[in-house]
C-alpha cells in the first residue's frame, strides 16, 4: 500500500474541489451515519463477529466513518469525486488533526474495504473486531465535528 498523499495534492489534481458549504447535505450524511451506527450496534448485540460475517462489519464501519468525513468536508466547503476520492477523504483526517496512527489505520481500512468490495477479499473476525474497536473509540469525535451546528437567530 502506497503512503497516503497530502490533501493539498488532491486539490491540485482536481479530485477535491472547493464548493459552497452544504449544511443540508452534511446533515443528511450525519443522519445516515447515525442509522448505520445503530445497525452496527444491533448486529454486534445479536450476532457474534465471526470470519463468516467480518466483511459486513468492516464495510458498514467503513461507510459510517466515510459518511462523517464527507459531512465535515461539506461543512468546510469541499467535495471529493472520481478516482482516488476515498483516499482524498481519508487524507482530510490530517486537516482535522487526527493522529498519524489513526490516519494510517483509516487508510488501511480503506485499502482492505476496497479489496472486499472490488476483489472478493475476505476479512477475518480479528480484523473486524479491530475495526469495530476503532469505530467505538472515534465515533463520538467524528460525530461531533461532522454535525452541523445550529445557528442562533436573534431579532433586534
């Protein structure tokens, strides 16, 4: 796996574009991430993570994390599209002051998830549990930075 490029590189290449802030789209993504997070919790409670279902956990956890990163990007006026868009979104974690260890893990997750989706790779329960632990540790922070803040309106 190649090292993760800088976010600015994706901007220069046009993979990420500056756009108007889209609070509505960010809110929709946060809402979807909340639903997906609840689904993951339900799966975790009802079935034990195993080699047979590890891919489903990994995919849903990845999607939850990416929805929150995308939401924050929309709040900051960015949108990634096309080839390498997911890599650009993971790279955005640097702008959000995540640790390099968290960024490397997120990039690894991106890489393995692509293997599952596009190449038929299978993850094991050990890796799925590692990814689940990561989500449990990072979810609140991601949710906090990705959730649009309500504007206080005052009449003068």
